């Protein structure tokens, strides 16, 4: 299966303001901000926001980032599933609109690495697509994966579920959004 996709066009038209989910996730953290990871940082909109929130170190992990690396941030031009952190390296992890582009085995690898790298009490905020998500019209779409609720539940060993919200929205012309927004705290 060819999962290669050119994200340039997507980035060029993506909102440059931080996502509502990122803004919310930051309010749920239990630890003082120090080190954050932004998996699939894209155009750095959320990376910049995390810097503004006072993190001392923010690392974006993305094989196809877009635009200038913000002052104070670092970029790892690699896939999320290949980033192996030091033990207890960070206290906040964001994966906003990126895990749907990884298959379940790679999502499990990312979660396993977050479990290793996150300090106890640290926050892991991510979203995934549910099984009813679909784009109805063909076109320039990245290949995406959906997760069953049981698969999501199987990921959270070693974490406490701080927040989960399921959305189903079918009022767009060409797609059905079915997604979960999830915030975990490391035990
Ligand atoms: C829909 S964009 C989201 C960008 C950003 N998180 C945001 O909310 O604006 C998806 C991003 O995931 C990145 N991406 C795709 N596969 C990835 C992978 N395996 N590991 C890390 N990033 C990946 C793409 O390069 C792209 O920048």
C-alpha cells in the first residue's frame, strides 16, 4: 500500500491558528510546562502555541513540515513511529490530526514510546478517526486509517483517561467526520 502523500497543498491552506483541541488540552495538564512534543507538527501552528504557553523545549516531529521552524522550537524530520524518546523526557505530548495517517501497529508503537517518554502525571493529547469516518468523493486525499473503540481502549494501559469525546458530523458536502478526541494522563 502506497501511503506517500504530498502535504504541501494541505499545509498552504490550513489554518495558522492553534486548534481548539490543542487549546483545550493544554488546560488539562497536571504538570508545569517544560518539554512538549508535537507529533505531525505540519505548519507549526500548535508548536508556536505551546512555546507561547511557556514550555522550555518544544520539539516538532514531522517528515514533511511546512514553513519556518519557530524560534525556540526544534524539528525532527522523521516519522512519529520512529521517534524513540529518552525515559521521562517530556511532560506534554500532542498528536493533532496525525495518528489517522498511521496504521494501528504504528499507532501502538507511538503510544508505547509516549508511555516511555512521558513523566508520571504528564499529558498525551491526540485524536483518531472512528470507523464511520469517510470522504465520499474521490480526489486529492491522503490515505487514512480508522480505529474501533475497542482498539482505542486497548491503547490506554498505563494511562488514566482524562477526557474522551466522540464526534459524528455528516453535514459536509463530501465527508463524514467521525472522530475521537482523547486526553490521557500518565500514571
Ligand atoms: C493534517 S496535517 C496536521 C498538521 C498539524 N498537526 C496541525 O494540526 O495543523 C498531518 C501532518 O502529519 C504529518 N505526518 C504524516 N505522517 C506522519 C508520520 N508517520 N509521523 C509524523 N508526522 C506525519 C504530515 O506531514 C502532516 O504535516
